[in-house]
C-alpha cells in the first residue's frame, strides 16, 4: 500500500501496475479496499487494478466533514497519483455513489462505470432515521450494543456468517470520529438521479437479487436513465455485497464488460 496526500487527506491505495486498462475499485460503507480481493485475483495481470481506502475506512482518515463529491475528487486524485489518465470505475454501494459523481464531474477521466449494489437517489426519511440510530449505536460506549448493531449490519450487507466473522471485528475497531464523519456523508448525500442522463460512458449494473439495503428497482432506475447501459446483472440470492459472496458471477460479468469496451 502507498499513501498520497490528496485534497489534504493522506489516502492509502494499492496499484497492481502493468500496461492493461486501468480499473479503479471503490469500496462500500464500513468496508475497505480488501473487499475486492476476489476481483483483483481475477483481473490481474490483464488489467491494471487500483484500489483505495476511502475517507474514514481502512488506513485513510476522515479529519473533517466531506461529501461524495469530495470523494469523487479523491478518486480522480488517486488516478493522478498513479499517473493514469482514464480508468473504468467500479464502485460498490457508497463506492458507486462517488463513482457516479466522478463520471459527472470528470467525464474525460472515466472510461466506464460498473455499479455494484448502488444507486443515484437517496433513502427515504424512515430509513435515514434508522441509519442515524445505527450510527449512534456504533458510537456507543457499551461494547455489547456496538457488537449487536455490527452483527445486524453484517446480516444486511453480507448475509454470510463466515464473512461476518472477518468483518465485524474490523468495524468495531474503526476510529469512531472518522466513522461518524463517513456516516454523516452517507446520510446527508444529495440526490443525483436527475443527472443520470448526463452520463454518456458505458455503464454496467450488477446487483444482489436479495439486497435489502438498496433494492433492485433503484439500480434499474440508473440503468434506465444513463445513455449507454450495457446490462443489468442480477445475482440471485445475493445480499448487498455480491462481489464477496458470489465472486464467480460478478467476475464473469465484469470481465465480459471490460473485454467489450
């Protein structure tokens, strides 16, 4: 892993190098760059794979408030640090939120976008209220409360006990201040659904068929609105992170999409 100061923040990233098409992977909320291990194994060495820890997660701090527009600029800054002019952006959940914004703000830098269980809209008021409660529980001084909410979130995101056993301890060890900043970004994000028609680059949608965090219809709305959607791949039975629970299906779809560009 390498650290570069981007937009005033020391951001950690990993670059496989090589001469292949560059692919930038952006992880979901609570996760870090390692959630794409299976995809990196499948794509290297044919593609140059870059992955990074977003603000508040992994080894990248969140020293203050930020938006997903800032995160989009961070993503482009990572490309700059790697000397990459243009990349395919693969984003899972919040990684998709920032990838869409990067495609809007920096269209010349984004060759294509792959959204994994993501959306362009915002959650309804009731859901946002529930997520505020979740974030409050993560900040609790009561370890049992924190562990309980972490297990519940693991069921929502992962739906897999083995993965939960790996990730829940990571979540409980996160810096609470950084996590709170990231949570405010997630819950206070703007709705960019009315701008999806501006995105002209190819877009692939990959979505867990059993995702309860972001339902399939919200991903389909992005597919219907962008100019060049290359398909919607539904991963049967998968929850919010199909690239981890069903990597074979996701990797096949990703490889086919990249090869056709």
